[in-house]
């Protein structure tokens, strides 16, 4: 993925850059979750006036969710020292008990983590479309009924997939990890290729890989063959059984997508 | 004009200096054929060489001079850094050379996160290896080094700039740029201009401010800082709702700028705004994120800006190379700047004034814009911002193109790049009233696309002259290099290094490597041979005509 300049989630980062050092926020044990509500209670009256009740900054006090001081605090140790003495115009709070300080530290570290929000994994309910219009699209402009049927291959599909997965799947059928394939019988979604050398019969099989310089296929008997390519020789014709899904991307509207999903979720 | 005098003294002083390493300002400004003195090879970002020994008539005879496979093992390395000792026996992990090596006086200098090397350009043998003990930060890549005199500069994932002695690899000093605790990480290759080392950082995981800074090449001390978002009362503040959003607005300049010595202007490409996908808390255009900004390198003061992605909500950094060249537009000679933006748009600007001369959509599937304003800025379709039920957007956050170097060929007048026809579904996942930072409140689901291409654009019209679709479905890999030998070198995404005819895209030569190209090819003369050098995964490959 050389084009990927920045990972869009930690999971991607960890996957692509296995040896990478994870961002600090991924390190665990910076706070006790059970102490967070108690810490919030202690924080409010003492600190909320300046830093805001949520610690995101208020009247004169900085945003503690992005404070390097809080990030560098070790379970309330440094925080406790400041609270005793005050600093930079912040008054001292000598009356706070050690357990209150420790709870407050947990609350603030939780705030830091919340500010470092990553992408959420699961979108909430996404069904906003009209199932009737979705059915019309299925049978009409979407040309879905050319290959699929509600009583055939799609029967009960809505009980097998969450709505988001269903929606992603018709937009990106290959990313869904097609059925069959290696060791699992024929892969109905696999691309096939026909290679026609200048002298000799055409060879057909499942496409394994293709570049401008070579094409590799597997014949029905399992035999794997590679042909070098130079320009148009040999002739290479690739057929993608999922082509209709790709063609859809260029013309489908968001409204069509939402309607189609609203229809597909009825196929329980 | 202090800089000019300084440059002059450097040039005069350097004439008498002998050799190991030694790189003068004059040699950076007008690179010798026997060198590749900066990340881009020159200040202009053209990734174009006037060398012709390797050309269309003989490229078929290119052969391998050497391969150097780098190891992240720290055995025998010079060690620096403030982080913990690496665990003994820890797997070194896969190296990926994204840095474009400097070639100065027969030595190659390059880096990966936490590592730097000097390698003999004649043999590929390691001269020294420097290792930095990290405190963390995202180890996504390192674009390479800057050089001045006998000193090298590079940045680390935990946000330090390090200066090394080019001769020995020994550390001269290191300085903290930013705090890794705030999720900054640094990838940029520092750029040396006279008595300035230009430094930038990256990081989108927290809504922290982005900036570019200039440091003294001798001491590492800060000379100036330019923040990529304004503060209340400053120009540009009107494009943000409040002080908080500006101060947390991102705009990380994580790729090396380009520079025009005659105009003394630095062209800085800035990153996307923050929060990344949900822009509710930052209504407005959000200057100067996802923009090209012209700065005076002596003061850090902005002369002009052009924002290619106003109010970005798709992680479309403008960090693609702003290429500088001169041309004639409607009969008038102009100093130009061209950029193919990650969002799928091609922009041609007058680089003296920043005036937009041309905007076109180079991606034939981009679907997020409703056209262009009179000032050349695209008009984003608000319905293509992340939606609860999902919005199908092309391109996805990976972009219609990205940071790997494009190339400009003055003879063909064509701008070359790797492009990609891809899509993604952008979902909103926040709960109403939730305070959002960074990537919060959203989810991007990648959608299969149509793969990638090598694309040539006529800079005068912004129209595609030719496009070569890679058949493998994944698209090209790495950056590009053009030469006056009428060759365009590119990685095809199937681990081949390929030479194309820049006029037509026709394939003229290829060599299969053991990994996809991870940097951009470069070329230089050495002992009468023109070398072609490319990084692919953990290895460097050097080719020449035997």
C-alpha cells in the first residue's frame, strides 16, 4: 500500500506496519476506569469553573484533554504535586485527599483518551431509504435482477448480514472475501482469462495474476500456466463475473444505494 | 536580502573546500549531473534529469550494477536517541525505503524510521549505519535526508531532528521538534536553503496544531515557525468559527516543500484539517489546511496561498509535490506551479502571485465537487461529506493520487503521475452533541475501485494526454522520474521497474524486482556512467549501461 500516506485507523497501522511502534494512546493502564466517575465528581466543583466540567477548557483554564502535562502524568503523581502548590496562576488545592487526586487523574486520563478518538467501527442504523424504490432499482436501473433473485441466491440474505455489511457488499463484493476459492470449491467470483498465443490454441482458466509483462492462470485441471506478454501478444481477454457491480459505481447515486439497502434488509 | 549575501559567502567559501560529503548551496541550487542533492533532486520538484546517456535507443540494455539489501539489525550501528534500548532479539521488521537517497561525491545517504545509512554508490556497500532509540510515534515512513556542507539532517517518528556527520555517521546534535505524547510523528525530509533547515511534522491522531519551522543548520536552533492555521485576528481566521477550532485544526506539512531561489519563495503543501472527517466544529474553508502556501524562507512570512480542498472532510492532504517550471500561457511567459491534488483536481498557478490559471478534474470518477469557483477552488458537495447512511465518494481518503513524486518533462510539456480510480463509503457514527476530535465520529469503508494508472496531463489545458491503466488492479507503486533521454520511469505495482516513452506511454523496458517500488527512481552520473537508482522494500537497486 505505498500510496497510503497515513493510516486511517490503528488497526490498519498495526496491520501494515507490524513492526511499528503504536501511538502512545494505545498503551494500556494509564487510568482506572472504575475511578473515572468519582474523579469527575471531585473535578467538577474544584476545577470545572476554569477548565470546564468536561475538562475540555473553560473560563481561563486550558483544555486538559490535550494537555501535555496530563499526558505525562503517572497515575496522579505529578498532578498531585501541582494541586498542592498551584502553578501559572492556578491556585493550590491542598485539601484534596490522595484518593481524590488519584480519581481525578483517572478522569483526566480518560478525557485524554476520549479526545484521541479513532474511527468508530460500526455505523449506527443506516436504513433511511425506501424499500419500494429499492425494489424498483433492483429490477430496473440497477440491473441486479439480471444475476440475483430475492427467492434464489439472496433468499434470507438479511438474516446473514448486518445492514452495513449488506450495503458495503453490493458496492464492494470482492472486498467481502468471496466464497469458495482456495480449498473451498470453485470461486464463483474469480476472474477468468482467455490467452490466445499467435500460433496455437487459446488457453482458458482462472486468473491468478496479470501485469503488462506476464499473465498467470490456473486451468480447470489445476495446471498453472504463465505467459509472458509483449504489447498485444498474446491476446489476453479477462472476464470478471462481478463487472456489473463495478459498472454500478460510476452511476449509482447515494439515494439509490440507501433505497437498495432498505429493500435488501427485507429479505430475511 | 541577508540570505543572498549568505548564499554568496557559502558559494565562495565552498569553492576551496575539498571533498568527502561537502555539499554547497550552489550545488543544491544547480545540481551537478554527478549528484542528487535533495529529496526531489532539485528545488523545483520536477523529478526530471537532463541526463541522456540512458535513452530510448539503448534503454533495453540497462543492466544491474548492484543490489543493496538493508537490515534493521542494530548490530554495529552508531546509536543515539532518548528512548529505551530495543529488546534483544526483537524482530527488526520489514524495512521500506521510502526515502529518496541523496547522492553526493559518490556516497548515497538515506533513511527509514529510526535508521540512517551511508552507502558507497559504486558498490552498494554500507559505510555507516545510525540507529535512533525511539520513544514511540507512528513508524509509517521516512522521506529522507537533507544535507549542507558535511552535515546531514533527518527527522524521527518521535519528533526529533538529528544532525549527523556525513563522514562518520556520528551524531552532531538532536533537537525536539514536537511532543510525541500529543501524537505528532515526523516523516518529512528536511530541506536546506542557505542558512535554513526547513522542518515539518505530521500526525492526525489528535486535533493538534500543525506548523513548519526553520532551524539553524549549525546549531539546530529555531529561526521561525509558521502555523498552518491562523490565530484569532489574523488573516484566515474568518474561515474558522472560533479560536478553539483554529488551534486544533491540523494542517500538517509532512512533505518537503519546493523552492524558487529567484523569487526566494518556499512552496509548502499542507495536510488536511482536523477533526478529519467530521467538520461540524470547524465550519468554513479552514485556511490554510490542504493548501499550497508561499513563504519567505528567511522570515516564515506568507506571501500567498491557494487552497485546493476547502473545508476538507475526506483526509485529502494537499501534500502532493507542487512542481515549479516556466511556461507560456496564452502567449505570456509565466513562472508556474502545478499540482495534482489528492482530491482528483489539477491546479496550475502563477507562482509569483498565487493566481490560479487553470483548474481541471484529472480523475474521471471523482464525484464530490460541483465545479470550480472563479478563483479556481473546487466547490465541495456537502452531500458527499460523511453521512449516517453512508456517502459513496471518489476518491477515498487514499486519494486519486498521493505523495509519491510526480514528474514534469519540459520537452513534452506533460505532467506525469500515478493516479487511482477508487471509492469509499463515508459514514457518520457520532452521537448528537458528542465532541469530536481526530478521526472520531466517522468510519470510512473502502470500496473496490478500478485500479491505478500512469497518467500524463498537458499542463496548458489540464487535459489527459494519455493514460496507461495497470492491468493488475492495484495500480502503480512509488514515484516517477523523467529524463532528457526521453524516458519516464515508473513502478507498475507488480514489482516491475518500467521505462515508458513520455510522449505516448509506450513501454520500452522493464526489470522485475523483489518488491514494489517504495520511493521514486533517481539518476546521476558516476565515473562516466549514468546510474538509475530505485528503492523497493528493503533494497536499493542500481542500474547502468554496461
